[in-house]
C-alpha cells in the first residue's frame, strides 16, 4: 500500500545566488532556502517532500542531487519559459551582517503552490523563506494540520508584506528569525522584550539566531541558549539559517518528539550542521558530510558549553 504522508514537508525558495564575502565572490550558484533545508534535514530523515518552483534555467543535475538525498520532488514545479528566483548578497567584514544587492522574484512572483496528495499529510512542516501568503496557502492546502509547523522569514517580507506575515505567524508553532529581524518585527531592541512581543503574535516557540553568537530558544518563561561553534574560518554564511532550520526540524522529525527538551537537542544538531555550511561557499560543504564528522562536531558543541556544577 502506498504511504499517503511524508514525515517532513519543506517549502521555500530554490534559487540561484551570487555571493560576495571578504574572501571571494561567486557567479550564480545553487541556493535557496528550501535547498539548504532539504540537504540539512536529509541527515536525519529520508522522508522529505518538497513544494517549490524553479524556472527552466534550473539545472536538472541539482534536482537530481535532492532526489538522491531522498527528497520527493513531486511538488517541485518547473516553469517553462521562466527564470528561477535570483538573490545576491554581500557580507561585511564581521560576516555577521549582510546587505541584499538583488532580489529577482521571477517564478516566485506568481507561485501557486501545489501539494501532491501523497505529500499533503506531513507530520512536520517547514515553511522556509518565501512570500508569507504562499506559506499560509500551503498550510491551507494540507489535508490535516501537521504535528509541528516551523516558519522562517526575513526582513524582505517584513518590508513588503507585513500584514501577510502577521497572518501567517498566527498559524505556526515555531518561528526562526535572526536578531536584526526580531528587532525589526517587534520594534524592540531588547531581545527578551522582542521575544515576548513576537510570541504574542502567534508562535509558542521562538528561535532567535545570532550568527556567530549562537541561537536562543524562547518558550513561555523559559530561555535556552546554544552557542555557535567557534570556527577558525568562516567563509560564507549564506544558508546558515536555513541549514540550521533543516537540522532542527529534521532532528525533530527523526525523533518524533516535540517537547521543549528535545527542541534543545534539535538546536544543537541544527547548529552543528550550520557550522559545516559556513566553512565553504554555498551548499558545497553540506552536500556530503561524513556522519562521523557530524557526530564529532555535535560532541564538540556539547563540550563547548557543558559543565557539571558542584555545590
Ligand atoms: P540565509 O542565509 O539562511 O538567510 O538564507 C539564504 C538563502 O535565502 C539564499 O540561498 C537565498 O536564495 C534565499 N533568499 C534570499 N532572499 C529571499 C527571499 N526574499 N525569499 C526567499 N528566499 C530568499
């Protein structure tokens, strides 16, 4: 009998990116939020479905790479005669802040997501960076509400689609966002106050990503902080947030446990994967991580901040 659900459904951009960092510059390379999320989540589950759109310019070999990782691409539309989403960004010297140089929505401008029937009952839904109206449309097109909905977004959508964004926020369980965006969304500088205001907009859980300073999980009155790996070289932070999100939800989907304690563990795995991502340009370093290296990195993370306190 055919299985009529997937444990994890991912939506988000599948794109071309052009990146400038103090260490170099790329021409158009493969990127997009959903690309990073799927690659990262594939280290935990091979039960992934993708709903996204690309133009006819998108190389088939990259779609093949996602398929090899166990991603069901039945919901990936290829628009003939149209161009894929294109984003270009430049990082400043500290590598923690960046500016967007170009956002060409192309196929994303008219994206009407179609969720195939074998993907419409996921246990976990990851709403990667995309127009918030598309994110909410996908929720509405599912046959049942997933066990957990995680959403990512960025300043671009706050600038041009704030009302849609606030509407989608009401439907999700977890929001991942970076510190600058949390401040923009809430109008508060203090991240504690920002977290309170954002959680009042809908998501019970909020993860604020602070780049090289780690990530903070807020839930009720509880706060959990996970540092970022201290790396000798950060080459390109593009996709780190999406790789984090993919590892986070992939781990939750693998374990099936959405308790606060398990989310803490998921943040460690997400952070470990993100630390691989930033060591090379684009998706290069997360295409084929040695499972042993991943385990070692998670262990290093634990050692970085763990201590038994003796009275
Ligand atoms: P991150 O560095 O994790 O914030 O994500 C970088 C990825 O987000 C890049 O691969 C881009 O293609 C993608 N991206 C940038 N802007 C947007 C946007 N407005 N909508 C959807 N995806 C975007």
